[in-house]
C-alpha cells in the first residue's frame, strides 16, 4: 500500500481553544483518511465549536493503508466519532462530489440534521498516482476524473452551499483546497496543475460574486504534506522534496487545518479571494 509516513505537527494548540464557531455548521469533503487534511480540518472546526458534516466515497476497507487497518479505522465514521469527542455533533455522509444529485442530497441531509450550513471546505480530490505521468502517457479518462472531482466537485459543492448561505442571509465561508501546483506548472503533473489552477481562478471569481452576501471564498495551497495521499510517492522523491524545503521538513495535516480554521473564523472576515500557501517556503509542486 505504499509508504506509510507519520508526520506530527509541532505543538500548536492554544489552551483552551476559543469556541468562536459555536452555533455554526461546517461541511468538510474528502475527510475519511486517518492521515489527511480533511480529517484534521474537521477536528479543528469541531474544537472551535462547529458541528461538522464529513464526507467520503465509501472506501473499501481492504484498500486502507496499514496504519488504518491496524487502528481499526472506519473512514468517515471514525472521524465523526472524533468530532463528537470534542463536544460537537458529527454527521458522516458518503458522497461523490462530482455527482450533482448526491451533492444536493448532502445539503438536504445537513439541513435536516443541523438546520443550516455556514462553512464548506472543498477538500475532495482524485488519488495521487496515475495522473502523475508525462503528457503523452496520461490516460484521458484519468485526466477527466481529476478535473471532475477537483474542479467539478468544488463547483457543485460551492454552488449548493452558497445557495443555502444566501437563503439564510447570515454570510458564510467557502474554503477550497488547492495546492502550490495551482500557481506553478511542473512536468508530469498536467492534470493536477490544470485542476488546481482552475480551483484558484474559480475561487477568485466567486469571491467577487458572493461578497455582497457576506460570503467569503478563499483557497488554501499546501506544499508537501505528510498525508496518506502521498504514500504513493517514491522515497527518493520524498527525500528530495524534504531536502529542498527551506525548513527541512514536510508539513503536517494539522498545520494546514489550522489555517483553514482561521479562515472559517470571524477573525478572517476581511480576507476574500486569496490563495494562501502553507508550504514552509517550498516553491515546487505538491
């Protein structure tokens, strides 16, 4: 199942965490992996007081990485349990974010359970692997799937959540996961670059459209982060990326989640249409 690399964040918890999202409801897509930005984000938002819906694709447990199997991991069900341990409510939903009907159902279930939507974090993405090839070797179906999930999913989820936020009339937050690969093209990553460049442009567009309704939209652009998504990266490539980073390390999922939590908070009320790097100063592809 590839290289399982455990990466811990520095001690960045502020005791105790302010419940500045108390009464808010967040949706985090692509949040089922034990080592992942989605799970870390869901927990940070829950610690800040939000009730959190977490989505995943219903992964086959036989495909889980070894650390998840050893932990008895149950994908989004385990994340929902962790959310509840913070004192917030958690709701796991299996969703294909590239399917408009399933996205609409996700919003409907969220409203039925929690009554509102205030924050959506569009984190779902196609797996790392088959898309990382020279252009002449990229399968058109693989390219399309990367775009459908990353760009199409971000569009469908943002549109559905924004419609509810406008209806509520109290503003909201749309936070899209992009990458530093959304700012700089690299060889052998044409599908991934295309998807993330699109996400950043889409974010800038809707930020201008929705600002009058009190809704901000920003994208977060991680560099190399120690998540299960990167287990397929060859060790030589991993080591080279670590050596090239000015901080001499990769980032932890929690470090990205903390930035997302800030953008979801009232403290970020005047940040809109930005693409914020979280990469230790690394300028290479995620």
